[in-house]
């Protein structure tokens, strides 16, 4: 089965009220998703800790992500690997325009949409 071509930067859903997670492709052990953020951050007392690896790429906007206590600023084209078991949280996403991410979940056994 072939998939039609798509564009991750057009036809964006509004993320002003809530962050949006859209699966692009799902295969056993791998999920690729588009995330659209607009000012959302992870609460300090609710960091993510996943049982699988995740690689994220910022396509538009800006973000900061803290992984195991170290914060990294991300601009369009910047990417970050988050290893399984690493406590992490989003500390900033652009409020003036959407931040568009491409996230690849590696070794995921069940979808959890939790960063």
C-alpha cells in the first residue's frame, strides 16, 4: 500500500487550546507523528519517561526541551534524541506561531502520546 504525499507545514490544526498529535505512519516498533504546539509546556511535576527511544525534529517555531536536567533550545532544523527511560519535559514552545515537530518513536510497543 502506498501513502499519498503530504506536507507537515500546511493545513495545520489549531493548537492554541491544546497540543495536537497526528500519527503520520505506524509500523510495529516505530511510530512517526507530527506534533503541533502553541505555547504548551510540560508541567514541572509531570515529566515524561518513556519505555522507548524518541527522536524529535523542530520544523517550524521554537522550543526548549529538558532531558535528564539539561535544557536544549531547538529552532527549525534542530533535532534531539531522547533515550528510553530519560526523564524529559518541554519547557517552552513559541506563543507567537505554532511549533511543528516531527517525532519518531523507536521501539514503542503501544501508543501513549506522552512526549
